[in-house]
């Protein structure tokens, strides 16, 4: 029986062969020898990912026998790092491991390829292009190209590179850091002048790409800036220029011819002496303001102040003067009489304007006389002052009504009520809020109108329908209309017409209601008027 790590190889002596078990025929004394040979084992070492990554050294070389102890040590190639062991019987810690031979065995040493960083920084304004953005391995060659921004230039490399060759290369045999330095370009701005003046700059340099410089042309007294030339054009002042290279600019100045602009507020004119299209610095001009009829000169503004007339102006540039004229005003003095009112009250009216006045008697009174500038105008309800060019006066007197043969009861505001006995026409104006319906009850005595058979009623000149009732001593005429402001005319002199809407059947109670309401309103107003008169009389005593 072979021991572990050994193999039976054959019999010798009185027994031959390799049969196991073997038999010996005992015919006498016998001698038998069993021969055993020690087993030989292999230890296969593999390097991953390839033998270029590294190697492995063994403490003893094979062939190996059972329980041989072999120490294996890995060695990484440049650019690689030992990573790990895998396989049969790996023992121990660290990179060097021990293998105890227990048979044919195989192990693998794994190496990983190193990766390196290339860190590129810039000073100034620009960038760096790389022909390889990584990952980087031992022996890689990377090309770097410095690209300056507009207005900048590449100056030099720093860190793991030096010099100013561009583009350049770097060998990757470890982590690398490169600094790229850019410098800003410096440009000139040359300014010249033609004529008398100077140019102010808000930045005197040095200038770099993208700088914006403001140029202000400053003429001497009596001169004006005309235009820019060279790298600028036009006549805008101040103006800016963008620096994107060396620049040259010329400012041209010309001697001034100044204008004197005269304007007026109100009605009038201004005379200039001398009267010229243009003037020069230091010229003296006399100005005389001439007001139109009905106007007065009130003062100068602009380049002149005050109210001296004539006035002198010394030319120091383009100048503007305004002469202000004010319109003359005249007073119309109103003297109010008792029992009525003139509207408006005393007022000032501008020269040449018209002004209308309205004379309105109190209830129960009528206009007796209107006096304008001490001239009697009669019982007029309005008066118009035309083309006012002087002071005026107006007054009115009123008389009590003793008999009123016609009246109007309405939910509208009634004005301008009048009856013409010659033409047999009654007219008035009715006003009320839009969107509502208005009505008017007109009562007229039969002593004025004996027969209404031919009555025609007009609303703003258009014939309209109506209803009429006989109240024994008077007629009651009823009309309705959409509210606004209407002129209502009743023609009692028209010949009888079949179209007349004669309605004698209106409810007498309703008609009498309107009349009673009207009479109560008149009575209340007269009582209030009487009370006010008594109060005034008491205050005067």
C-alpha cells in the first residue's frame, strides 16, 4: 500500500510484475521487494491580463512533491499594479503568498493597468484643446494646443510642461498638472482734432479687447463740434468706440453760427434788431414785444427774463426767447333784483368773447324789465354780450303774476314756457333722465282757446299724439314721451283735423289729481318765498 504522495511501481526478487495483490508460491524461503516512487506535481502560474502586466517568482522550482511549500512573489511591470491572487491553495496575507503542494495546482496573479490624470488650468482668458481626453495609461503621449480668447495671446506653459511651443506634447508616466498662461493684448487709441476744440475720454488706457471708451468732443467758445472721422463717423456726441484693435479717431470742429428763436404765448409779435437768420457769439440783439389789440405784454421767458420792453439779449449760443401776452379781461357787473335771478353772477370776460346771461323770475313772478349799460331792453329772458371789449352792467326787475291762464304739471323739468296769443301757439322745454318716460299735463283757459278741435302737438318739430279733456272752464291736454330734452309746441290755430286725438273720457279724478298736486306745489313755494321775504324785512329792520 503506497503512502500519500507515493505510487507502487513493481515487485522484484521472488515476485515480479505490478499486480496488486501479488502471490508467491512458498516452495522455500522467498525474498520479495516492493518498489514505490514519489509522485511529482506541477504548479502552473498564470499572469492576467497578460504577461506584459507583470511576473511571478517562486521560492523553489519544480517538479514539486506532496507538501512542498512554495512562496510566490508578484512583480508588476511599469504602468501596472498587482491586484489579487486566485487559484489552488493560496495561503497567507499580502502580495507574497504560500502554496502547499497537494497535487497538480494552478494559480493566477492579476495585475491592473494604472490610469493617470492630466489636469490643465489656465491663467488669463483662453482654453486648451487635447487630442486625447483620457483615460491615460503609462507611455501615452498627449498633444496640448493653447487657444487664446479674442484679445488675448498665449504666453507660456507651466507645471509639468515649460516653454512657449504651441502645440506641444506631454508623456504620461504619472499624474500630470499643466498650467497655461495667457496675456491680454494692449491696444492704442489715437485722437486728433481739426479746428478748435478737444476730446475728453472716460478711459485713458491702456486699452484691451472689448473695452468701450466714451469720447466727448468739447469745442471752445464760439465753435461747434461737427463730426467724427477715422474709426468713427457721424456727429453723435458723446459717442462710444469698441476697442478691438488699434484705433485712430479725428474730431472736426467748425465756427458757430447761432440761431435766435422767437416764440409767443398769446397774441402778439416780437421785432428783432438786427433781424438776421443767424448770429455770432457776442452779438447784441434788441427785442421789442408788440401786443395785438385786446392783449398786453406780460414778460419774457427762455433766454430773457423780466418784463422790460424793449430788452437786449447778448448771443452766447443757440437761444430761444418767448414773449408772453395776456388777453385783456373786462367785467360784466350783475345787479340782482328781488323775485328773480340773473345767471351767471358778476364775471370777467376775455377780450372779444361773447357772454350770455339768463334772466329767470321766481314762481309767481315774471320779468318786468332788463337794463344793460343803462339801456332798457324790455322783458327779455336772456341777453348776449357780443365781442366784449369794455366793462358792462346788467340788471333786471320782476313783477308778480296776477293771472296765469295756462300751466303745466309734469314729472319733467319745465322751462321756457310761453304762449303767443297772436299765433295761438304754446311752447315749452321738458327735460328728464334718459331711460324713463315723461308726461306733461297742460291746462289752458277757454278764455284763451275756445276750441281745441284743430290742435296739433309737436315734439321736437315732429307731430305727436295727445289726449284732451274738457274741464268746463279750461282744456287739459295730456302727452307722454321718452325722457331727454324736448321742445314741445302746441298749435291751437290749426284747422280741425281728423288726425287730432280728442279724448274727452280721461278719468276726471286723475286729471284733478295732477291739478291739485300742481296747485299745492305753487302754494308751498309762495309760502316759502313769503317767509323768506318776511325774514329779510326783519333783518333789515
